[in-house]
């Protein structure tokens, strides 16, 4: 009865409490304690209680910064110093066999908390088929397996799941039991969304009900990694470094050159960056701020300077989220209790129209906490994310060859840049995209493709140069079998039947 009493204390009394000086923090603490009290005694309750404590610290930071923090001083923002970002081409190139002893001290960690909802898929994004019927996870496992075979090392694969992806991922990884890869998983934290008006949680219980809980961004990696016990286990097993990347970045493979550089320099944190294009204007970038290296995200930029931030000439690089980090350094900074990452305040609206807030952090923002931290400007080939069907169009095409789970650009392509591809809303969901292409077009000579409206592609289509295909509202366009479109604009209504 006492549990229910503390749990149900919402409404006007809490509203008055939250409006009192210091009352907001107290009201949130009461709510979080009530949520914890609903979980039976045992390991699950202890884990959940720790997560609620971590969230509470983030929440009190949010309240303090909202009231007291000063905005970013744009006059102190400078481009990175030469020693803060070095060129990949300036490093001594190594192959897998050169660094075999170092690989025995490496673990690979993939950020696997996202769902495939933006592409119309159900379940973990890592389970989406991206090439030749194989998923992101299939390709990742193949990469690590080949790496271990070539080097004789035992590089483990670690997946940081969210409560959204953990159950499905646990089932999927069973099929890799016979592979030459050790796979471990752990869950990132689960934090409660809170109402924008009352600063009280939406959650009425610890159950994973839609819209009430959220994974707090990949910046949660450090504390969740430590809390899981895996960090200590890896250090005990003799591992020294972890290579972190997004599971949907097909270019994020283990690079022996960067691993050797990390070991040789003793750097605790290396961030892979690459040159910006006009498609990357919102990407976070390394800066010098008041004499210190930092990651600057667009959400931190004052509104008056957003256009300045987007200019490729001033901020020439962006963060790929491929990170090389010392495991012992992670343990040290997490234990320091001064490990505050820049807050990202994410405003959302639930299905019933309630305005809520999610507090998140970014994994790359930790760069300021590690000794010797710097960036390495890598080739664009190491940043090959699949965020949309436009990206999927590229990685499934003849533009890339697949070898041992790794994609490499087809040497037959004249220019080594990636075409700009913009597929309209009719192609947004994977099932619709697959239905509209009978087979991937040949695009070795393609520079730019824009497709909007009700457009369908037959097999054997070749696209070259700049191709724009527009079917206006009510119109329909069929691109016939074997068509070659070179610097063409196609519009109107074109219906053809294949025989």
C-alpha cells in the first residue's frame, strides 16, 4: 500500500511542490523513487535504481544549466589547431599482419540502439538487409571474423543495445555461434521522458510502454559500459582499446594504420573526421574553444551563427562517430564523477499530444575529457552510413564491391566521389523502394540523381551524369528495361509495359 501511495502522488500537490524553490528536483526525486519501488528486490531493481540515479544527475544539470549556464561564446570558437587534427595520409600505412599483437588488445563496439522506423522497418536497424540479402550485423560479423583469421587475434564484437533492440538482437546473434567471433551485448540506459510543463515523468510504471521511456543517446555508452561489468572484464582480459562506431556505418572497419597510430602516440581518444561536403553541413566538428579541443554540434550553435557553422569553408571537417578509445581511460573518467558531457535537450510530442523532453548526450563530446585526444582526417570511404533509402540505393549498386563483409568502391568508377542521390517520398520506406526497382540500376558514371513522384524502374537501367526524373501529382513514369539515361530530365506521364 505504501508503494502505491508514493507512486500515485501526481497532480496539483506535485505541481505546487515543483514550483517551490528546489521543489522541482525534489518532486522528480520522489517520482523516480516511486518508480524504483515498483521493481521487486534483486539485481533488476539495483540496475534500474542506478539508471534512475544517473538520470536524476542529468536532470538536475539540465535545471541548473537552463537557469545559470552561459551560451556558447562564438568569439572563442576557432578552427582546430594543427595538432588537433592530423591527416590520415601522413600516418605510416599498416596492414593487419603488421599490427597483429595490437589487435589482440582491441575490442570492437557497435552502437546498436536504433530502430529502422525511419525506413519503414520493424525491429533493430542492424537487422535490415543492405547488400545481397545480408544485414548490417551479418556484414559486421564477417568483417571481424576475417580480421581474426588474417591476424590470428581474437577481437571480440560488443553490441550496445537499447531496450528497443535488445530482445530481437539477442535472438539474431544466436546464428553466429559457429563463427570465429566472440559476441557480447549490454544495454544502454533507459530514461523517463518528462513533461515540458511540469518537469515530471510521463512514465507511470517501470514497464516499457510506448512513448514513456527513451534511450538517452550514444553518449550514455561510457557509464552503461562500466555499469555492465564488461569494461572491467575486457581490461582483465588484457584489452587496451575499443573501436566504437555506428552499426549502420558500413565504412567503419578496423583500420590497422589508426590502431598503430593510437598505440604509438599514447593518445587516449582518437576521433575519425572527414572532409565536409554540402550534404554534411549539419555534422558536428572538432573546434578549439578557449584553448581546448572540443566537439561542436549544431544544437549548441547560437541561432545567429548557424549559417556560419554550416559553411564548408570555415568548418571543413565533421565527426564520423568512428572513435578509438583507451579502456583504462574510460574507467578513470567515469569514476572521476566529473564526466559531464554537453547536454542535448530534445523536445518531442507523444501520440496524445503531450509536450515532453528527452535529455541526451553524444559519445564524441567526451573528447574534452581524454589526454592527447585529437582527430584523424580519414578518407570518405570510412564514412558510409545508411540512414535512408537514398543511401541504400548507393550501397546496393555496382558502385561498390563486397569482400569479406567490407564494401569498397568499384575501381571501374572514373571519379572516386560518391554520387548525390535524392529519392522522394514514394521511395522512403524500404518495401516501397524495393518494389520500385526491379534491379539496382548501373551507376558507375552517375554524378547526381533526383527522383520524385510515382516512378518505377525496370531492370537493366543505366544512369549517367545528372539525371532528374519528376512525376507530378497524378502522373506516372515507367523507366523501361535497358534504358540508358545520360544527363537527362524526364517529366510528365510515361507508361510502358515490359514484354
